[in-house]
C-alpha cells in the first residue's frame, strides 16, 4: 500500500506526523469546554403572561385560545410538542419548532405574532415574557441562606442584593433567582368597615394613591444662555406621608388614607418558600450562560461563595446544597478512568498474544495517538467534552487498537515466514490493508447515519457517533503508517531459549497451546462445512431465540436507571391550598426522608417553577443529597421505594419520588387524553386514573390537571348596577384591587432602593365569602355626590367547581396521565396500562395517545432503527467495492443478527432493559461483528484468487490463519469494554448497558461467526457456481439453436 510504503521509506515524516497529531490533540483537549451532557439545541420558545385575578377558564378563553391561533400560523411549529397551560392569573406557552428553525428567528416570530394581536388581549395582563427554553437551563449551583439571629426581612436583605449581586458578577452566570425571600414593600391594607363608615370605595382609593405618588420630568426652562430641566417631586417618602394622603372628601370632611387603611413598611406576601433541613431559609438558584463550561463557571462560583461565607453575620450560614460541578467532574473523570483502564487491559491482551514487549508498544501506540486525534474531531465538530463524546472514545478503545493488532499480527506472521522485517512490514501491511480498511469503513458506515438523525435523540447521539468515527479514521491512518514503520526499523531481537525470562517462556507455552487450538479449530470448520444445514439451523435458532427471550424476559425503556446519590420528590397539594399549607405538608414529607441515615440533607422549595410545569403555591420540590454509593448498603432506587411507601402516611398531598437520576421531575410514563369538553375530559380523566392505579408496577400515578376545586362566582346584576352608574368592568377592577392586589406606584426606602406600594384588603378582610359581599363600591348620585354600596347589593355571590388548571396540546384540551415505574420495565407497564384503559368507552372526539418519555422513546427507537437500516446498506456497498461481488457481502451481513442473542442474554442477566444506551451498544456491535467476518472472507478469497485453492480448503485455511487476529481483537475489545460495563462509581450505571450489550454480543457473535460464516459463504459460492453453470448451459444451448437456424436458412436460401 502506498501509505505504508511511504511511511516506511520516510520514517522522519511519519514520526513528525504522529507528533503533530499528538500536539494538536492536546491543544484541542485544552480548549474543550466540559459539561455532563451534550447541548440540545432544538428551538423551544417559552411565553409567560400574568393575568392577575383571572380564573383558569378566563385565562384559557381570553389569552390561551387567541395566542394559540396566532402561534400555530407560524412556520416550523412542531405538532405534538407545543403546549399551553392556564392557571390562576397565569398563562404559559411552550412552543417547539423544527430543528431547522434558527432560535433567534423562532423567538422573533413568536414576539411578532403576539404583538399583532396585543390589542385584542385584556388590558389587565402584564407584558408577555418571551424566553428561549433550554433543557440545559437548570441550576448548576443552589444555595441557602439561613440564620438563627436574623429575621426573614433581614435575611432577604443579606441575600438580595448582597449575595445575589456578587454572584451575578461572576463570569458565566446568566441568572441568580431567589426563592422564599421577603422583599420590603409599602403595605396598604384597606379596612372595609372604615371604608363603609367613611363612604369611600376601593376604586377611589386606588386612583388617589396612584395619581398622588409619582415623580417625573415635566419639561425644561430655556434661558438666554442655559436650560434647566423641570422635575416633579411628588413621590411620598414614608409611611407617615402615605397615611396623610387625601383620598376623598365627604360633606366637607377630608378623608385620608390612614383613616381607612393600615399603612406600614412591610414585606411582600411571598409566593415562594424554601428550607434547608427543616429550617426556613432563602434559596438561590444559579443558571449558567450559554457558551460557558459548567465546570468553568462552578469553579469561579466556589471561590466567590467561599469569600462571601467569610463575610456572613454571626449565626448566618451560606450553604451549597446542589453543585453540578461535582457531578460533571465525577462523570467526566469516570469516563476518563474507564478509558485508561480499558487501554491498560487492552494492551495486556496484546502482550499475551504477541509475547513481545516491542510488538505491544508498537501496537499500543495506536491508542494515545488515535484518542488524542479524536479530540481534534470533537473540537472541530464544535462539541463539548461531555460524557457522550468521552464515552465514544472510551468505548472505541478496543476498536482503535483492532487495526493495529491485525496489521502487526500479519507482519509478525510474515516475519515467521522467513522475510526480513522491512519486507515483512511492506508485504504484511499490503496483504491485510484492504480488509482492515473495509472493517474501518464498515464501522464508520454504522455511525455516519446516526450523526444525521434529527430530533433530540440525534442531538444526543451525534457527539458519540462522530467522536468514534473521527478516532477510528485516525487509528486506520496510524495502523497504515506508524505501525509498519516501527515494525520495519524496530524489530524484535532474537533470543536463545536460555536467555528468555520465566514470563516469556510461559507465554511461549501459551503460544504453542494456542497453535494447537488453531489446528483443532481448522478441523471444527471442516466439520461445520460438512454439516452446513445444521449451522444454518444454529444461526436461525440464535436469531429466533433472541426475539423470544427479549419478548418473554426482556423489557424496554427510554433511559437506564442511575444512582447519582440524590433523590427528588414532587409534592402536590390540593388545588386550593395556600403556600403555608403546602410547606407544612412538604416539611412533614422531608422529615421522613431525614430519618434515613443515607440522606445527608434536604432542600425544599415551594411555589417555584418546575421543569415544563406551570408555577403554583400548591406544589413543591424536595432535593435529597445521599451519602456516596460506596458508603450505602442500598441503592438510590431501593431507598426511593422505601421512601415512597413511608411518605404515603402524610395525608392531604400527592407525593412522587424520582430516584432514577435522569429526567429530574419528569415521570417516565405519560398518556395524553384529548377531547373538546373540559367537564367530560375531567370525568374521563378520573376514570382513567382509577384504572391506571391498579396496574402492577405503576407508581406515583397522577393527572396533570389540578382540580377540580371550589371557587366563588360573582354575577353582576347589570340593570341594577347600570342604574347606579356601575359597569361590570368597574366591579371587576375593584375586586382585583381588593383580593389580588395591585402595585399602586413606587416607594424609595431608607437604603435608596425602589420598592412597590401594594394596595389590597387586609388579610382578615379576604378570608370568607361574606367579605366579598361587603366589598365597598363607590357610586355617584345625580347631584354628583358620592356614596358606597356593598358588592352584594349589585351582584349575586355563588359557588362552583372548576379545573384549577387547563392544559392544551396542539390547541386541544388535554389531561395527561403520568406515572413512574417500579419493578417492571416501562414497556410492560405501558402495555398493561393501555390494555386496561382500552376497556373504557370514550365518547366520540376523545382519544388517548402516548406522550412524554413514551413518545420520545418511540421516536428515538424509530430514528435509530432507520439509521441502522441505512448503515447496513452502506456497509453492503462498501463490501461490494471491497470484494468485487454482489453476493459475497451477503455472507458477511448474515453475521450481524448473530450478535443479538448475546445482547439479549447480557441485558437479562444484568437486569438491564433495551434502552437508548443498550441500543447504542447494538449500533457499535454492527460494525464490530462485521469485522471478524471480513477478515475470514478476505483471506479465503485471496487464497482462491491468488493460489487457486478450492473454496473449502480456502475457508479452512482462512480459519487457521485469521483465528489469532480475530480472537486478539475480540478479547481486546472485551477488555476495553469491561470498565464501562462494571461501572462502580456514582452515575456510572447509566452508561453500563452499552458495555454489557457489546460484550454479550461480541462473545456470541464471535463464536457463531467462526462456525456459521464459512458455511454461509460456501452455500452462497455454491449457488453462484450453479447459477453460472446454468447460465453457461443456457447460453450454449441458445447458441446451438441459433447455429442450427442459421444453417437451415442458408440451405433454404
């Protein structure tokens, strides 16, 4: 081959090229950002709109429906993934666009669509908040500020702006949000009895406070040579100033705000709360900016937090409760460790078979050069140094050395034939070169289609696939250049028997034993060729067995369980619950967790937005940090099962436990019930819920809908209200001020910070239905005099039940049935649940479909199997070019399904399921398994074509010659995979199914390939020979007929 010939003739250039690869690889590695997982760059836009005081059905009718109509007219909106939610006073939209849509364009399109209908939306809504939703926008660090000497208000001041402003200044920090803070405000609590006595209505007071507390520039004076700005100083400075504010006059008497309200410098009514180990605290969640490495930002944050901890007042603690840097570092270090361990085990296998430390060094040098060259590919493709790109390189260890093993073994074989090292290096590489190239390109053919898979699965798999592909290409180049060059100039020294060490003699004995096994294997091949139909039956039985075993004992899921030394719990209180009740119940749940010695601490946050959920004070989140896995007697999953049972004792809430370590607060199973009528949908949802809870293996079963719940309704008597000069809009605005509260201007506190002026009824005046009836409304007589009437005089107060949350999917109402699994694979639980639900008769227009992880699993598996189909086609075309035959590659492709029986057995024995990780192992297998068959068939064809050996003898000789490189590469591959498959550290079990699937598949496929592939090749060759013979006879017969016809025509002429 010209590459190896050039490398041998120009060793300096070869060495320089290798050093360049190493140098550029190290430079690329130094410049790679470090993250735990790949970035998922699908354009997803989130829109949040506050509509204070509006009920969920009002939010749905007045906000959700018109905005959905505008959004779904945009190009690129993906169906089945665009959702809307309406809750009390709030609407949330999650709009998913196709991956081809640029994020900036998607955000602008949504902003423009909402702007075009802004005039048709209620005037009371707050300005829409449009942000890009990113799956990676999860807190990288969470902190708590707690104290036994400082009150909540003082704790808030220490936190924000004190701590928060320092953290926001750290490079790479995009957001630092506060949970459970008590921010100062000017609190104006209206007293209805005093308002009634004074004859002042609530809307008069709101108008007076809003118009008499302001400061603004109002123009300028232009002099002859100067100009001066004019500023109105109308801002009220303190509580006393607000109390003296005139709100109305009645009968010549002045009524001041202090006469009808309690005014004081208070704190906001918090809608969030947090605690650390049961002690109320202020929480801080930090999100990194796009384009920054997680570790890079976390390291800087740790330094800043350490500085801040030293400045805390006595009795006040600043505690890190979540640190993604620890997890990222642990995950990346684990993959690095498995890479090094796999390399060491692989090199040990090479030494065992080649019995030469020089051969081992020559072969082993392919690993560091190829891996470092792989980092160049990771950098060039724009990936981060994450667990998937590193995992690709780690799993490729056995593959990267394969080419070097095969090349070096063949060179050693040629040396054994009596050739000098220079000639052996040239001819040995040339002889095996095309086969090695075919095996390498077959592996690349498997992963290139995976790299072009669209959707989230494609984004996830791309770093894995392209990292392996880049490193494999580099290993091929090294095997064709560095290996033959070193083999030519650095030969093994010849040693007499007495000069050999005990280890060398031991390996010599192993080599002689292996040679005897090779001869025996040649006889086994001969036997297999004599019983070829038995071998065909064995191949079919293995394939059928794999299918039956998977169906009977295997299971399928989306992602494997992983012990990451943490458990998360979602607590959902009844829809009408307030923040205090939610926190009281949540603390009871957290206290149960802290009884277990495995739980180091708990961090509770309530009222904060959870991933893909609308925020509400009726839901909370508990984060539990566990002791390291090595220090625990039970796994996180086992502890989660115990906690789930114990937490059921806490009444009044629904508790969901997430211990799998991946997916956070997303439940594994989601079935979506759609239909037009909210009432019917809710009724069907309850029926489905009752049935789903009876399915074995389904736990944490719940509905996405929060409700139904009790509510008060106000129906204005339009004729009576109109006679008094009141409109429905005035009544609604007064009610919103009274019960939802409004910001009636600003106030500058003593520290110089601008605070809100909050106007609403006193807490004791908004607790009962009768308080609603007594709400004072201002009416004016014909003479212009003002007096008040209670709301109950112009409206009828009633009660009703309505959903606390209304969900939409693709503009249709939807209720999602959610569940986790315990003790059964996701596929089994889903099938059992769908079977039971099918017994329920749905009215026309109501359907149930899969969503969530189920839908993602189906989409991912479909994408992977489609890519594998394309990969097999590409492999076939590569082999057609390699062998110059359309039939011979079929014998090689038959080896692919032979690995499946080993995969299934390995997954069943280890308790794993067929998930995205084990499927990645199957992908890897497709290229590996073909390699052994290529080595066998390539030599058999060479023996037939170059030496004229009959097919049977050629296959037997191919088995004898190629057995050593096949077993060397197989054992090297298994050795390289062992560290990944064993795991052993936190989170490592997430990746273990890949290694287990590959090892199981390689073992069975190697055994079956060595027996079955020669048989199939002989069968195919026999069919080809018979076809050619038949075609020859047919052409001869037709030629004779044409000759006879020509003679007859000549005679007749």
